[in-house]
């Protein structure tokens, strides 16, 4: 079970001007046996989070997964992002639509703890390209 608390940060001229708590959602994520290399490819979405932007309701994507290796290590990953329906690619031919804000993180811990807590980090590319400057912060809690 993964619980995620998501906040939206807005900045102007290098100063944070507004912090808004968007949601706190919980849901089941995949837990599998692996050495951590494939944990990113086995994420599952936790629905139920959205935000208002320019009068439109946008879906906040929340993904997570956990892997336990045979050598007593646990790997976890989480992603939180918002991509507006009118988002354009950052590059003309290879890139997908540019997210308004996206953050992710991976963590590795010894053993198989009952609780794993960590925060996601903003993607610098989406942070630099967002107009106005916005980013998502999320606190993640995975309970065995």
C-alpha cells in the first residue's frame, strides 16, 4: 500500500509565492522479486488526484512500485506528474508532450522494512520549461 501527499509549488522571480496541497491518496502498488533494475517498468497508477490550472481540471498522475531482491535489499520508486492535454513536445520528433510538472525518486534500503518513506524530486527540465515556474513535491509512504 502506498500513500502519497502531493503539494504544488509556484514561484515568481526566484521566490516561492504559493504552496497548495493538492491531495492525499492511497492505493495498492506492485511488489515483486527483483534486483531493482526493472522496478521502474512495473509501476501502477494510484488514481484520485487532480489540480486546477487556468480554470481546467488536470489529472495528477501518481505511479509507484516496490521490489525486494534475494540479497536483502528493497527498491521503491514513485512518480508524480501533470501533463496538460494541450502540452507540446519539447523536441519536434523524439519527445513526448512536455509535462507541466513532474517529479520522481527511487530509493534502496537494506532488508525488507515494514515502512518506507521518501520524497520525490522535481525534474529539472520540466522545472526550467514551466511558465510560470511550478513543481510538485510529494511525500511517499509505502507500508508492507
